[in-house]
């Protein structure tokens, strides 16, 4: 049973929401974040990455940075950039990219559900990345970046969402600079709120699709607050974290591709021969994405090749070992190219599918040697891994479109 509750949101005014909404804090390096913050006065990135307000010699994790984030947030509330809704409600959040829409419920998920594995994970987190967001959330006393959760589609929720979108005017409707359209509806009618809460209570599994570090950080701040308030009863806001929950049928996972710096001392001919031990190789007349599971498109020395996993690899049943990213790692990258640990090996780089095949060509023709375009991991492969209590290999999934930060804030 999952606790997914309505909440009292702090959110931008309709007039300013398009200027406030920002991509997640971790898609930018410092220089890129600073450029965005300088360009847009109200960008939420100024709060999410408050080091942009300091000279470059001030450390990103300096105490002053977190204090500045809180100061900027309070200042924006004081100026009326943000308003606080008077009622506890859900929000419907629709993102449309290239004509394809996905619609989620904005709500607060339970920390206890995270710890009891009702909310399932598929990725390890790194302590140093957690510490930054722990400090940010704790100093702000607010969660500002929603966790991207997925659930198996539910008819009750679908019917309420579809009807609301059809019959009600949107609270927000804007198209961001990257062409993604964002629409939001407020769902406050008590009977609808109750039906959605009950539908989630009858859901025994929810999955983190994206945002493992934000989720882990929110949970650790909650545990800290529980220690500080030993008389807590579970209803306090710090027992929940800001989320957007999407039905599995609407989600798109893009390919997460690889590029390797060299052929591990092999000639091109030696490399292709070793690759043929586990993959059938054929030359492609033109570049194109793999069309089915078990296929990898490879670019080497101005030529595209199609790699197809041999029959024995397609009968692997283990939820992790059967993933295409695992097949490539276990039967080519490690044994042929010597990439033992893709998390730490500096010879490999990962390239999100949003950047296209052209970026794989550019990298292989410049600072790398060979690129691999993957067939995307499916949402149900992700579910299978999480259900088995296993972890995905690094850089297995690339979700698009990205949720915006700053549209919804949950104060704790």
C-alpha cells in the first residue's frame, strides 16, 4: 500500500511560471548554470544552484551557497513570484515532446514507503552527491526538485486525469525554450482527491524512474528531522517527499549510448574478429538506430555497423544480465576493450540519446575511437530489475522529457 498524499504547494504565479521553471540542477555544469542564471532573473536555477551568485573561487558546497539559496527563495516569495496554495491538493502535470504527451500526478510520496521498499529503486547512489542535496533541502526547509516515479497504469486514475484535462482550464500552459510544452491542472475536489489517494493505497509497488539521489537525500533529511523531533507522529511534512508519478504506458526511455577512447591496443581487424565471437556484424549503408532488443549500432572509422547478439545471449533470463547494456558490457566492452568498471574508467563516456547519432559520430571522429548506439531499455525491464531487488548497470536509462524544477515546492 503506497501513501501518495495531496499537499499544500508553493508555486509560481501564472504570469511568471515560464520564466521560473528550470531544468534539473544536475544537467548543468557550473559555467552553464551561471549562464542560465545571468540570462533569466527569475530562473529557479539561481536557487537550485546558488553558487551561480558567487565568484567562481567560492566553492560550490560553501555554507554561504546554501544560505544564499534560502535567502533567494524567501525573497522571491516576498516579491510575489511565488504563492502558497491555501488547500491541500494534487496537480496534474503534462509534458509534451515532439507530439507525444505524458501526464503525471504531482503529490508527496511517503518516506516510510521508500524505506520499506514499496517505492523500489534500481540504482545505487553516491554519498558525495547526496550530501549536496541533503544540505540544500535541510537549509531551505523545502523540497524543490520532484522525484520522477512510475507506476503500473490504473484505470481510476486515468479516468479522473483524462476528464479533468478535458473539462477544466489549465492552471499553467507554456512552452519552454527547448520546445517542451508544460501544462498543469489543479485537482482539489475532495471526492477526486480521495479516489486518487485510494487508488495509490491499493498499489503495492511504485518505482523510482529518475532522481535516486534526490529521493535518498529527501529521506535522509526526513530521518534527521525525526531525530530532532522524537515526538513526531508521521503526519509532519518532513515524512513525505515531492514527486510526480507517471503511468508506465506513457513513459519513454531513450537510448543511453557509449563511446570508447581506443581499441585496447587492437587493430580494427583484430577488434572486429574478437567482437564476432558473440555478435554478428554487418555493415550498414546508412546510420540508423537499432530496431530491436539485442541489436547495437556501432560507428568505427567513418563506418556504421550493426551488431546482433548471437542466439545464446538472447536466452539469458537474469533481469540485469539480459539487458542490452549488460550484454555490451559483459561480452564486448570488458573482454575486448578492457573496460572493467564503466563507473570509473576514463576511457569510456556516456551520451544521452537526446543528442542523436551525430554526436556519436562526432565523438568517435574526434576525441574517442568507437561509439555504440543502444536499443533503449524498456520501462518493464526497469520494473523487473527493481522487483528482483537488483541494480541497473550505470547509465542504462535516459528519460525525456525532463521534469522542471521550481514549478512545485513542498515546504517541510
